[in-house]
C-alpha cells in the first residue's frame, strides 16, 4: 500500500515526537530510556520512600544506584516463549530500561534499604544529615 507523501511526513513527525518524549527531555526531574517503570515517591517518618512497579523483572536483572539526590534504576525484563508457539497477540515484550530520578533531598547512601517482592521494588532512602532540620535555640 502506498502512503501519500503528506501522511508519510506526518508519520515521521509523530515518530520523532514519540522518541523525544521517551527521552525525558521535557521533564527536568527525571530522565531515562526504554520502558519507564512507574514510580511513586513520598516521604514517611522523615525518609523518602520510592515504590517502583517492575513486573517480570528478576532481582538479578535489576540495578539500583543512589548518589546524593539521585536514584538510578536500570535493568531488563526478559520474556521468552517456546519456539513452537503460534502467536495470536503480542503485547508483552522483552525490554530494557534505565531511569534516573531526582529526589527533593540528599540521601544517606550507606543507610538505604531495598525490598523486592512480587514485582514491586521499595527503596527506603533516609535523609542525609546535612538535610535534616536543625533546632535553633534562642539566646
């Protein structure tokens, strides 16, 4: 099937816009490539908690880095089927991801705790000493 030139140009523009949005260019607080795992970040009991959905990602295929006010999640979800399979629909694909998230505080990296169960990653990110509020006494 032949596509008129105008539609070809529009499809090319749409593809370029999709690629640009996937880079995180328009979002100053986060960047990444690949499938972006959805995350929630909130504060509880004075520390930051990050919860990421990573269905199908094995613990051994997940990498977590924390530095100052930045968390980097990267890894791969591998999906393999028997070679003698006839596909009727394919919506789940193997994919790599690499996502960097900026936090509102610096983190005490040696105290970070991580839990991973049933495709949910939970990071407990304690506030660095220099970010903890200081009580000032009036003299």
